[in-house]
């Protein structure tokens, strides 16, 4: 296990990586209905939504595990963060894990009603936990922009993301001869606006 991150490192981590997970969940949820079900874009967005959902469930509810950063790390007294994980949240985590990986016997085949993702309800559940986390975590460890985002009214969160966040791709470049160049990073950048 890696040594724990310092308070300044956690502050930077939350600004970049936690903000990325949160905003990507909201943005993919918003983008889904804009695309035809079953299209490659819709499928990629749904898989991205499930991936960010799984990551946030693990962040908020799971205990320490190797190098993974968890919500508890952002508290001066880590046992102070102990939200109860509902059976629905457990089910969502398992489903997100299985739906992203097509190569599992637990994947739901076909299009039965239980395969529908209740995106608005899921966002509401994650939003409640995220808001509680942001309100209670240490000011020395959670970046002010994370708190600012999570203080927005639900109907203003996407507007805030549009005004404050870009997902730049700086970690690695992928070059595929028949496709345009794309970057494969998940680095999130906060846009600072001057008056």
C-alpha cells in the first residue's frame, strides 16, 4: 500500500480526480438522452456512466484497499465518515461492474425491463451522499470547487460544470492510423474566470 496522501495532495486530488468522477457522472447522464439507444455513442456514454457510478460508490462507501483513495481519507477523523450503503447501492455497484464488462456470466442479456438504468434516481442517491461528504469533510483536504459544485441546486449543476470544468486530455496520446488522434487522459481542469 502506498503511503497516505498529505492534506495538500488530497486537496489537489479532490480538485482533479474527485471532480472528474462527479462531473463526468452528471455529464454522461445528461448526454444519454441526446443519442439514439443502441448507437455506439449511447452505449459508450452508458458504459461511462456506469464506470463513474461504480467509482463513486467505491469512493464513498468502500474501505481502504491498496492505493485507492476513499472518502474517509478526506476527514481529520476518518471513522467520522461511515454512511450506510443501502441494498440498492450494493445492487447498483454490482450491476455497474457487470454491465461494463461484457465478459461475465452475470451480465444481463437482451433488453428486459430490469436492464433499464434509472439515471435520475441514481443521480439523486449519489448527489445526497456527495453533498453530505462535501459538507462534513475537512476544509484542508477537499477543494473548495468540489464544495461549490455540490452546493449548487440540482437544476444548476450542469450549468456550473459548463462554466467551471473542462476535461482536458494530457496523460497520454493514442495514435491509431485510421482514426484521428485522441488523448486518453481523464484530467479535469477547473476554469478560473476573472470578473
